C-alpha cells in the first residue's frame, strides 16, 4: 500500500472535518490512563493525536501507552482545525495499529539527557548515532533542502541542453595535485580515488560540447575544517569554446538558481533552522561582482593579514576576505604558481592563469573553482614539465589536445559547501547524511 495522506497536507487544511489514516512515528507521548496525546511525525510535519480509551478500546489503548518514542504507527481519526494546536490541526483517534514497536530495554537513544551525559561530547554522540539522528526535524529539513539543491543543479544544466556525463572514480593520476590523493590497492597495482571529474570530461568535450555531472569526489584532507570532507559531492561542468567570463556566468547562474529554488520551495525548512530568508533572496537576486586576485591580496594586506602574492588563499584568508561581502564574489587571475597544470596561462601576462574561484560571503569562502583550460598541446606539455608531472598517466588527456584541441573551460562546485553556506549550517557535516572526514567512516 502506498501512503496517500501526509501530515503536511493535513496541517495545510486539506482534510478538515474528514476521517483519515496517518502513518508515521511517535515523536512524543504523554497522558493518563484514560487519554493520551501522541505527537506523530512523518517526513512532512507533526500533528498531535488525541487518543481516548473510550474511543479505541482497552487493548489498543494499552498498546498506545506502551508505544515508546520512534515506534511506527498507523492511526485513523477525525481531523479538526484548532488554533491552539501545534500547526493548527489535531486528530481525534478512532483506531490505532502499532506497526513497529520499540523495545523498552533499549529505548531511542537520542535524548537531551543522553546528549549531555555523553563521554565524548554531544557532537560525537550524535555522529555515532547518525543513522538515528537523521530522523530529527533539523536533519530532515537539511536533507530535504539538499535534495532541492541537487534538483536545481540538474535543472539549470538540463534547461540549457547540457548532457549529463559520468567519469570513472578509479583513476591513474591526480587532478588537483598529489597531496590529497587516496591510494587504493587494485589487483597488485596502485590506483587513486578521483579528486574531480574534469580530465575525463575534457576527453568528452569534443563529443558533447556542453556537459555536466553531480558525483562524489575524494580528497585525503587531513585538516578537519567546517568546510572539508574526504568524500564530497561535486557538481562539475565543461563547455567547448567557452571563455573564463562565460564559465563564470554559468557559475553565477547555477548558484543563483539554487538560492532561488530554495527560497521558493524550502522557505519553511530554511526558517525552521533559523536562516534569514532575506540573505538567501539577495544571493538569488543580486549579481556577483568579479575582482582580480591581486586586488584581493591588497585588500587582505590592508586588513593586516599576513599574506604574500603567489600564495593560494586558504580558508583562514578567505574567511577574513569574505566577512564583509554582501554577495558571492569571483576572484580571477590567480598566479600561475598557485594553480595546477590544467589552468590556462593568461596570454596577456604569463604570470597569471585565466581562472576563477567563487567565494561565498558571511566568512564562508570558496564554493566554486574553475576557468579556462590549457588547450594547446605544446602549452600543456610545457606546463606538465614545469610541474615535474609524469606524463604517462595523462596521455589520454594530451590526446584531446593533439586531435583538434579547442579553447574550453569549466568549473567544479562543492555541493555540500553550497548547502551548508546557503542553509547557514555551522559545519559541512550538518548537510550530508553520513559525513566522512579523516577520523570517521562510520556509521
Ligand atoms: O577547486 P577545486 O579543487 O577544483 C577542481 O577540482 C576542478 N577540477 C573543478 C573543475 O574545474 N571541474 O574543487 C572544486 C570545488 C571547490 O571550490 C569546493 O567547493 C569543493 O569543490 N571542494 C570540497 N568540498 C568539500 N570538501 C572538500 N574537501 C573539497 N575540496 C573541494
Ligand atoms: Mg579550488
């Protein structure tokens, strides 16, 4: 049987005065030997159900009294609009079936007192119980907003006739430098988990011209910051014939679309976790300015930050720089020495590359990295040599230049980062169901 009635619709007033069946989980329960107030939750909301012994009979009533938190139940009853009730409606039960009960010997472990008493602190306790923590209203809202973000990205690219394209996750070479590669034993050889879809997307660029993906990427990040995971979801795109400016327009377009879709479809969830909707509206409606790396360095130095020209900007620097941004800003023209071989050298001034990072405001920092690619074969070979990179693993990549190379570019957007910035989460692990970092791969 497929469920047809959701609590959200009941609370929206669609079933006033009707008898309906609800299915869900017990969030709270209290009462006496004659009447119980069971707060039921499902994926769409909560509602209080008034359960009277007289109405449902002695046997059922005893079962309801024994139904602990997170027991699953089916409950039939009348829906009454009542201003005093949470959500504006209440159910008066006529029958109840306990579907999955909870053993009193091990009640639902996530309680206020257990969180306070936990040896390793509340955060670790909740991560240990992540599989159950997903059921809380905060995580439910996060996961629903995350789904909206994924949908917005797919829709942005599909509306523009991009082809969705998949690359392998086992790879022979690095994209983003060797320091964050995960090594995997592979039938007597060593291979790596991919850091990015990009190189394999560039191989398909002459076939598809406009392509995108949303896929996991892997980075052996030892540092545990509020925006780093070892396994993260990466939305990447690649476009033939495109310039850095055109790629930035797509980056701005997709981020504004995500903000807009969240606002349109998930404002209740955003508000439920305390997000200021005006900020999200601003990120959807306002254009994103562009500034050069050099200007950012000067700004930081002017603020007394110890930073030198030539360094890539890490989290601590981006945090300071973006604290006063009102909207995301693109930083362009990073020094060549700060970026990997695939970034195209600026033909006007060869100490820069034609690249961009999109830095989110509120002290968040980088959410997108992208730019034009080194597209001539000669330049690519020179860049690999300059970096001292062994070319063997990149022969297929060099071939894309040897056979009709064209200017092209693309970007990668950290989906979990965008979720955590737009929802105002304190930490990236709040927005992914089972976060992975250097210390944790379970549950
Ligand atoms: O800037 P990155 O390293 O760029 C690339 O991987 C390019 N190959 C993408 C491309 O042009 N196709 O990573 C892109 C984005 C970052 O801006 C960040 O949002 C996210 O991926 N990211 C991470 N997100 C979470 N945890 C991590 N450890 C991340 N590393 C990168
Ligand atoms: Mg980057």
